């Protein structure tokens, strides 16, 4: 009797390993797996090489722009009446994981009389604005999730249609062991294909001799890899759930494709509009009108103070006028700053609501996590906005002393630590984990009641 207690778990483990080997063998020999590996392989090589080329062009363009600014300022000085156009710094993982601001090739326009604004490149309407570029984020969140549900949709229904499911269960194989074997064996193929793609991309980024460097980015890449696997396993469990709820592979695939389109396109696209309806922002015309009003007030105050300027005997009239001008200028800058802060605060609230609504889609949650960890997401965009505002206020204080580009204070964006980002995004991580568990438990319960006839 003691021997039976020991041999039963051992036999169950042996049976589980046998079933897993069978599932892996069948998956590796299937046409689906070959298509998945081929798609991941082509996209990893093609997409990564394009990213390297684009990064090189961005570095070259940014260097030329800064060199032209320095040359002009050294020869003619800073034309402060025209404002300043400064190239923005390029983030290391920006090309591979573009996020909230993929138009970073633009410049930052600074002028003492107006709040800072990001200027896009001249070719604003380009093909990559109409169609999404092949980036690693795109491959993971769009292609990867689609290929995953294609693998998972018939994990159970395929065997029922061929009649092997009932035969397997009739040979003293418990349903829970069979389901675990199917999950491990079939998800192994997803993991293998994705890991191969990820390694090829990283190797290309590391070995191809370019100015691109992954130094200091390995922690971020590991976290992105883990989050990506969480997202893919979620869609695998989602596909497995539909495979256990239906009795026909075609029906399961149709329902899954509909749900995938809902998660990928409908919910993320509707969320910003819904957030805009609930938390309205002033229009561009209203903002411009307020800025124009402040500019007119500035001119009226300056003209009035100059007309009524009283210069005591022994005082320099020009110095008095300069003092009045600086006083009015400081007040105007404070009012413009306050207007810009209020707008940014309302904008951030709207973005936060849009992010909350779009979290109904696992794809949106995964995209937020991947881009935030890469340093290109909404958190980084907000950080850039606050850094630009602080930098502009510093430039405004030194505006009258600027003569050359070398006189400008250095623009440096504080890089958010990946641990800090992970803490701020912990709700999204928990949501992915919870959905994984819910979908798998749903598939488990449905399979226990599944009619194999």
C-alpha cells in the first residue's frame, strides 16, 4: 500500500511528461508553428535592420541640426526675436519601442513670449503616420498576439473533431493532466518562436556595428521580455478558453479573431475620444486667443507705463524704462506659465482617463507596460513635458544674457529608473497576472465539463 502511494504520483508525472512530449512534437510538426517561426524570423530581421538604419539617420540629422545652430550663433549671435529651435535628445530604445511621442526627430521651439512647444518634422504626413511601422512593440502586441491565438484556438477542438480526445480520456488519463500537458506543450512553441525572435533582434542590435548601443539597457530588455511573455500567455489562455467553450475549431477562431480586433483596434481607439467627451480641453483656438490676450495686455501695460514714466533728476531714463520692461515681462511670463500649467494638468487628467478606459484591452495594457519600461511611454512623455517646462523657465530667466549657443543652459532630461516605472505600473502588471489566472481557470473549469462525444 505504501508502494502504491509512491508509485501513483510518479506514474502521473511520467504520464504528464509523455503527453507534453506528444503535444510538443505535434506542434513543432504543424504548419501553424512553421508559419509562426517564419513570421517572427522575417519580422525580427527586417524590423530590426530598419530600426538600426532609422536610428543612424536620426543621430546624423540631430548632429547636423545642432552644428548648424552653433555655427549660426557664433557668426550672428542668437536671434532671440525669432526664438530658438533645439534638437531633442534621442532615447536609446526609442527606435525599437516607439511610444507616446514617436516624432522625436522634431525640435523644441523656445521663446520668452510663448510656452515651449514641440515642432514636428517638415514631412508630417508620411507613410509611417498612415500605417504602423514594423517595430518590436508592433511585432509583440499585434503580430505576436494574433499568432498566439492561431496556435491556441484548436488545442482542444482539433482533437475532438478527429476523435482522439475521447480516445485519450478513455485510457485512464485525467482531464486536468491532459489540459496541463496541452497548455505546456502548445505554449512551449509560442515561447520558443518568440524567444528566437527576441534573441535575433537583440543580437542584431548588439553585433551590427552602429552608433546604437544597449549599454545600461539590459534590465529594461529583460523586463520587456517578461511582460511580453505575460501578454502572449494571456492570449494563449484566452484562446484555450474559447477552444474549451466551443466544439468547432472554425467557430472558436471566428470568435477569437473578433475579440482580438476588439482588443487591438476598437477599445484603444475609442478610449481617447471617450476621455475627451468626459474631460474636455480648451480648443487650440481658445489657447491661442488667451495667449494673444496676454500679449496685448503686455503691450498695453508697457506702453502705459512708459507714457506715465516719471524720471527723477539724476536718474537715467533708459535704465528706468528697462526696469519697467523687465517688471512687466516677468509678470507676463508668470501668467503664461500659469496658463500652460493649467492646460498640462487638464491634459494629463484626460490622458490618465483614456489610459484607464483603454485598460479594458489587454493589448493596451501590454503596450503601456512595454513602452513605459522602454522609456518611451506616457510616463516618459509626461516627464519630458515637465522637464521642458522647467528648462524654459530657466531659459527665460537668462534670456537677456544669451548671446551664443554656448550660453544656453544644458538641456538634460532626468531618466526614470526602471524600478520606479515598474512601481508606478504595478496595477497593469497585476491586471495581466489576474487575467492570465482568470482565463486559465475558465478554460480548466470548461474542460472538466467538456463533452468529448
